C-alpha cells in the first residue's frame, strides 16, 4: 500500500454521546488499511494525560482544545493524519486551531441532545439535567455549533459505519486520500 505523505487533521466536534469517538475509530481503521500514518487525539484521553489538572471552566476547556490543536499541527505538518475527537464546545477556540492548521477538515457530528442523553450509559446527562454536574456542555454550558464545517454527520439517522463512509468519501473528494480503486491500481502497478 502507498503511504499518503500528506498530513491533515480530521477534527470531530459535537456533544458528548453524539458518536464522535465511534465514527473516528472506524475512519482510523480504514485510513490505516489504506496505508496512512494515523494518530488519534481523543478528548477524554488527552484530558487525562496532556491536560491533567484542567477543570471545565471556559478558559480550561479552551486551553485543552488549543493544546490538542498544537499537537495536531505538529503531527500534520510532518505528514501524519491526525484524527481529533473532542467536544470542542467553543467556536473561538476551534477557529484558533483552524488558523494554525492549514489542512484541517472539521466534522460536525450533529446529534440532538435528547438522542445523546438516550445513549448515555454513564448517566452523565441525567445528573447534569438534575443539576448534579456543573458546566456540562449542552445542558448548563453552551455548545456553539460550527457555522461552516466541511462535513456534517447526523447520527440519529444513520449507523456509525454509514457516517464513517461519508467521511471517507469526502476525504477522497477533497483529495486527502485516494479512492480505493486508485490504491488497488497503484498496488497492482507497483508489483509488476
């Protein structure tokens, strides 16, 4: 398989429980199978490691997103495909990251809060609705949806594999990854 030397950042944003991580994992697997070098920066994992000690104030959330953006920029400019899965609630922080990363594709996982709450196996939405959790995005803290994302996914109407397929097709359309037929043709030519 040909290694795609062009780095880019695929930034999934949306409410907790919208399907960001599930879809990004499927996309990651597909890109790896196509020969791309991929790194995943999941919001929960980054918060535990890179942003340990930060709270959930607006300033701390912005700091977390800007740290993720910094790492994504470094990897992207070195030819790595970076998949970010983070709520990223505030437009201003997302815009700052976009200004730093030239090849950034924003994926808005647009799922109604009622659907996210139904999917919530940890019961966080229930606690947030009852006032037990402060600063919960979409409930007691705002989520500012992107105005013009490159890709919008509506997970209430489709399965995760359908959503991932749409993302891959857009990446092919934008020229970030080669369509499967081209990869197979390239592999066949290189073996001759």
